[in-house]
């Protein structure tokens, strides 16, 4: 995953991206959440690879690991 998800201050303001290609992780997650399949994403963005999509999902899963959730005051 480390070679697939990169962060570079010169690319997308340092947001996590796929292999420095200016595809932010958050964008790919939004496509998936909107119902796009991996096959549709790969067809629309030919420079992406199936392993890139899997790395995005793995990255998101790691971010979702929390020890405790606390409600913030409104």
C-alpha cells in the first residue's frame, strides 16, 4: 500500500493520492460510495489499476480503526 498511496505537498496540496497521479483517495472513495464499480472506474480512468482501488479501500479501513468515539458538543 505504501507505494500506491502517496502524499506529496506539491500534488493535490499533500492529500493522499494514488501513486502521485493526482487522484485523491477521497475522490475514489466518493466514486465507490456513489455506486461506481471498480470496473467502471478502471474503464473511465485508464491510468488506474485494480490494485490502486484495493489500496484506497485498505487505506480507508485503516483510518476507520478507532479505539474510542466521543460525541462532540454541538
